[in-house]
């Protein structure tokens, strides 16, 4: 009788705060939890955080995209220079690079022409009806169409506006008008021609926007690899 009573007590007694002993077996009591979603206040806070992050990040993204336009225009000019250098050596002909500065109406342009010989003289690049082979306009970049947010702001030295660069098959870069290296300018060595590209910001009251303080300088040396500053 006493043994049966002990068995009965073992069935109904709770021991060790949360452990149920039943007939010698132990069972853990699982804690009861409640699933809860976002409250209205929490949802509003999340939306506010997303809005703040958007306000902070959008200008940075826009600045990156705008600066990329300047990088693309710079790359276009560098590609023209490298193409002229490689083609001059490969085809054993002089190549003429004419860079037209922005005049306030147009953003500027780049013309690349193949000559009829190797001499760096105007006659090499003139199609006057007498030359045995017409000048080949191999490449042309119009900034008004291709890079309208960028202007060719300056040529260094200034008198490069009246002439062009001549790339010879032997790797030298000379002036077309004189057949001599480019003269030195303030901050640059003799033989270096410099083209300054300036980024313009979009503005409603002007056709091409307003100038920013963002520049790229493409330096074409007497010989060697073009540099970007």
C-alpha cells in the first residue's frame, strides 16, 4: 500500500522548478513565447531611417555619376593620343591631333587626321587637290554630342590653339606649324602639350551649365606615355 502511494505521488509531484517527473521519466517544461510583429511606432522609425539614408546617399551617388562624365571625356582624349602614336608607327605616317577649345558656344572637339607622309608640316595634312592621296579623317570627337558636361577649357601653351600636334612614326611629338617640339610653359617642361578639361554642372539658365572646380589635365610629352593630372 505504501509503495503504491509513493508511485501515485511520483506521478503528480513537480520537482526542480520546471521538471516534471512522471513514473520515473523526466520532461522539460518548454517556455511559452508569443510571436509579435512590428508595432506602428517601430515601422515609422524604420521608414524614417530609410529616408535619412536616402537623403544622405543620393548626393554622393549623383556626384560620382557627374565626376564619371569628366573621367569619360578625359579617357576619350587619351585614347585619341594613344591611337595616333600607335598608328603613326604602324603605318609609317604622321598623324595630326587638333584640339579645339571651348568658345562659350561649343564645348570643344578633337580631330585626328592621317597624313600622306612622315613630315610634320601643314602640307602633309592638306587636301588641296594636288596631294596624291586624300587626308583621312580617322577619328573625330565632338564634345557637344559626346561629352556635353565637359569643356575643353585651356590649351597649354596658349598658341597651341593656332596649330596642332604631329605624331611621327619614330615616337616624337612636334608642332605641325613649325616641326619643332612644343615650347615650355609655366610648370611644364619643353615638349609637353597640356589640355585642360573642365566639368560643368547642369543649370537651367545656361545652355551648357555652369563651370565647377573639377579639372583634368592631359599632358602629352615629346615622347613617352601620356599623363593625366
